[in-house]
C-alpha cells in the first residue's frame, strides 16, 4: 500500500534529500550533524518500555474473527501474501517479490503456507512461537508452480470450488495464476474479511497508537525547539532521527517550507528554513507495528495576519470534524463537517482549497480502511458507518498555491460516545505546542 510516508520517502530519495520532523521555538546547539545534540533533543528519554507487543493469543483471536466473517461473507478461504495483513494475523514479517510466499486461511481447518523451498528454514523460523506454529508448509522448487501448491492445499481441505478471497495488496499475477491453477474457484476480494478485522481496534491497539502519537509529538516539539534559520531539510532529518532514537523508536517526517507547504505532499525541491517563513512538518513513527500520523504547521518568528487567519480556520475545521465523529454516522459526514467550516470562511467551493479528504483510517498502515470522504473509493465501504474502535487522521487543510498551506493533523479514536484525539490540538501558528 503506497502511503504518504512511502511517497515522501520515495520523492525525497529521488531528489537525494533527507526529510524530517519539527516544532517551533528557537533552539540552542549545532544545526545538525557533528557535535553535541541540541538541549531539547538531549533531554528526551526512552519510552520503549511503555510498548507492549501483540501476543500470540491476540493473533489467534484475530484468526477466529476472520473465520466468523468468512462465514458471514460466504468466503471459503483467504490468501495473504507479504505485508501488514500477514503480520496482523500471524506475526510473520515478509516482503513481496516475484516468488510467491502465501498463508492460506480456510474458513474451516488448519491454515497452511506455500513458500519457496530455499525459504523453508526462514519460514519455519518465523512460524516458531506464533499462532500457526504447527501448520503445514508446502514448498516449491524454482521449476515448479507455487499456484498448483495453493490449489492442492485447498482441495485437500475440501475446497475444490467456492469463493477464495485475495488480500488487496497481493500482486495481480498471483491472483490470476491461482485462478488459472484452480478454475473452479471464484477469486474475490478479501477486504471485507481483512478490513473487517483490522479497522476496528481493540484496547491494546489503541494503546499502541496513542503511544505512537505521543512519541511523535514529543519528537516534533524537541526538534521545533532546536530549529534555526539556515537549516536545510537534511539538517532537520538529522534532528528527527536523533529525537526518535532518544525516544526508542523509528520514525520519519517531511519538512516543507514557504510556498511548498501549499502542496499537500510537498516537493522534491531542496528547501532551507528562513525566519518568518511558514513550515509544515508531517508524518510519524511505528510502535510495535502501529502507526502515528501528525502534521504541525507553524512559523519561526512572526506570522502574517493571513497565515494566522488560515490557521484558525483549519483549527476550527479540525474541531468540527472531531465533534461530528460518533458511532453510527456516515463516514462522509465527518468530512462534510470539516469542509463546511473551510468553505463558509471563503475557501471553497468543494476541493478548491481543501484539496483532499478530511482523513483516512489508520492502524498498522498509515493509510488504511475506512476513509472519511464522500463517495468512498472502495464499493464495499460505502455502506459502512462510523464504529467504536475506528481510528482516523483528522487533517483538514487549506492550500493557497504560490503562497502557503496550513494543515493540522492529529489521530482520532472513535469511542462509544463520540471521539477523542490522541494528542492535544496545536494552539497557534507561532506557538504550536
């Protein structure tokens, strides 16, 4: 899944840049690189001990929920290839290549794995101690078809025909080849099963995401206090890396300056921080596989009246969306609430200035189901309403091309009675923390 985090990393790499997080007060210490860390970074302490890993029992419960949803959706098995969904259900960390490694989870019976023969030891290593530790491992040699192994495993479990769900990030060639190896099977999307499990977070998942948001905000504030005019994106990247390292986690952020803040995902153009110029810091960190995604927009020094006005409108829109988020309402109504504030204050119509949806679901991926926008992108989502346990970004923005943009983003958890942000809203454009 291509997320904003992936996109920013790719565009920055293409330009030979590093990117990173920020905050807004003047700091002491070297710009970045060699020498001692700035005081605000040096003062950070590890929060690693606060993160509790997902247990085997929790993953087993996820598998059971997936089977219940398969029964409801009349899907006989789902197939997971490398990525976050595989890790969510099994704890297995695996990337994707042209060689198929897949976990097949039938509605009834034991899951099994298809993997290249030369990967068998690595596969069994990752199975050890996990929720499907004693499952079958079907290996295939380089001159054999892994898709025949999938079809055979399904047939052995009484699934010679029926509906097989393929996880959405799997390669088309994998789904197409499985269909060719088992033409009596109907290949369908596994998203109603996978998303049906993943988009409702339990208390432990919420705890991890809340911690990730708190860590990100601490890093942003420390970096903000260390910023100086003349710093480059590479300098800020060094500060970000140092901040997250002190906090005990890995994270990333992009920094955009001046007119480039009017581009929601930034620019590959090298940029340098200047006094009185608007800055936008965006992204987050990973805690036990779970993501944060936070944006702060601010000025080092004095903001213009127009910057302050736009900031206040965006702040009001974020608050309106938060108040609108409660169980049972349509997903699009949250976007509508924030967008109305922006439009009513002269920055409309539609997507003219607020150019993107109000928010996206979050979890193990920075962007995942469901999405807060009218006419949601996936057909199966259109019937969804907001449910307790969902987590979204709440990120309205106004982008004035050639001038500047303002986005405020915090992560929002839906409770039985409404919604809460994991982090405090940014107070002002000059004092963002």
